[in-house]
C-alpha cells in the first residue's frame, strides 16, 4: 500500500484528503515522465494521455487540474468526458496512449473522489510508476539516475493541447455491442446506473441488442452518484424487477467497473454466482483455460463448494481486482473476479467491466435457455458474519500470538464446514474478522471469539 495510492488509485474526500493541488501535481508528473521516456528513446513527440471521469461534481475540478498539469508538462490530454473506467482502459490500449486516467471514487459517496491510473496496455499502473508519483508529491523525486528538485515546464509550441475525444467513448460502446452473441429481443431487462458513468451507455448497448429496457438512477446531478442506488444499494432494482415482472436486472457502481444482478424473482446474484455461472459455461464449451477460476479470499465458501462439485479448480488472491488481474495475467487465466461484482473476462478486457459482465450473463441465459435463478441455483451461500474492528495498530493486532491462537481454535471447530478470515483493511484502520459457517449463530459466536481477544489485548480504538 502506497503513501497516497491504494489498491484502486488515490482516493479520498475531494479537497480534503485529495485536493486539486494533488491532481495538478499528478498531471505535472505524468506529462513530464512520459515525455522524458520518449525523449530518452529518441522520440520528441508529445505524450498522449486519455482521461475519463464520473458524474461527481468534483470530477470536473479534478479533470481541469489534471489537464492543466499534463499540458504544462507538454502532454496532450484527450478527454472522453463522462465515461466508464473500463472504457478508459479499452481506449488507452487500442489507441496506443501512453497512459490513461480515470477520475472516480467508484462506489463511494459523491463527496469522495479518486484518481485511477492505467498503463498503455489498459492495466492498473505499475507500482514502480506509482512510487515515483508519490515521491514527487513528497518532494523527493529521484529517477533517471538523478534527483529532481523541480520539473521543467513546456514552453511555446511544446505546451500540450486538449482534444475532445468523445468519439473514443462511442467506439467503446460499439465494441460492447459487437460482443453480443445473441439477440435480446423479447427480454425485459432492468438497469440501475447508480447515477454514475453507465447512465449514457448501458441503455444504448442493451437496446442495440434488442432488449426492452427499464432504467433507473440515470439522472446524475453531481451529488446523487451511488445515493441509494446501484450495486451497493440494490433494493431499488429488486423492487423494479418484481413490480415490472422483468427477466433480469443489472446494477452498476459509480464508474461501472462492477455489476451485480437480480434474477427474475428479485433475488440478488453476486459476483461469486457470476464466476460460477460463466465458469461452468466456459468449461462446458472447452473454453476455461487451465480449468481454473480466479477468486479472492473474500469469496463465499459456497462458491468453492459449487466449483468443487462442477470439477472446476480455483485460486484465491488477495482482495482487489488488481490482484485478481495480476494473477490471471501471470498464469493465462480467462475468468476471475470478486464477490462485489468486479468480474474480469481477460479475453475481452483488462479490468472489471460492469456492462460487459451483464452482457456475458445475458449470453449464458440466452445460450442455455434458462432463467438466472436456475443458473445460480447450485451456489448455496453460507451465512457470513463480518465484523470491522477499529484498531490502534492493525498490523500488530492481526499478528498478535493470542489473536492468531484464537483464529486457529475457530479453524479447528469449523473443519471443512466453513472458514474464518482475519485481515487488515487496505484503506482504513480496521481489522476485518469474517466467519462463514453452516448457520448464522455459529458465525456470530466464532467471530466474537476472535473479536473478544482483540478487545482484551487493548487493540480496539473505541
């Protein structure tokens, strides 16, 4: 974990922990760094950097300050305007940009924002470049064999320009439509856009493929992104599906890189269900490379039981789609993701893509002529208890010998009928204690066994 950047970018409350000055400096560094790389390879052309943003009010401020920094350093900034994170990744890759920037805090409330960085392949930016940005923010940059007290400004004809690149977003929409394997004619589909990036994309894609759409939360005003909407507040979509008797519903988050589903009965279908549904579909067609699905340690025990029954192998990575993709890329896997709905189809995308995920779920429904509830039926979710314990020092708390002994004790009780996971939060001073077992009572009791030790040892902050 970096000093400013976490697993999903530099995120915080706008103009509190993440300021316009931060954005300007990030732009300054990226414009200068990629220009310097080019010059050192004998290329004097301007760096090309593509930028997208979500619908938060502060996204415009960060867009303008990032662009000011980029152009001041001699880079050309190509603006997708309001678009999704996966669209930035796609365009960065296919149009050979030096890097991509997405301004979004994903599923967070409107007053937060973030800067997500993508490399020229549309993948999360490497830690080596992130570390250099953080060094620059801290005033101690050392790169290319020397220390830099300040960065040079571009002058005259070398000052960068801005380019309206809405055409890039439109080509991304065309790409999604091209992936539709079946006509959706006759299907009634609910879509919850979370008042975020998907508001001007998802409906167009589904209707181009023939679906009848029922769209909610597609009126962004800068302050209502994710507000009682989208994948983190799926109740509205459940209500819509049941009231309108729809065939299926899809809910995205603010930057549309995740997707959760609602089946025809109004039940939530999570990312774990999607991994099983599409993993089995791939296996049946001989498309599941190495017969392996990549999940995370937070995936439900029921997913692993269902994959075992289907004869599908699985790998568990650390939490974060970044780590899922890194493993998939290193081992050539085609399918991976998180329970939260970040699903990566590596043949088609380098990041989680909510709209792509919904298209792939639709593909299975149409191909197998089964309802979503029937497709998800084999995954029997185990009850779960997740306790977030605010602590003074999360590393010491997690590694305390008495805490570890308590965890071992619970593991012995659970055997193969559940599991316990204790891990530090990546973004907050929390230790997360998660237990899955055959019933809720056991989950609660076993979680309390560990939490009580944390409390007794004086680690709790409140």
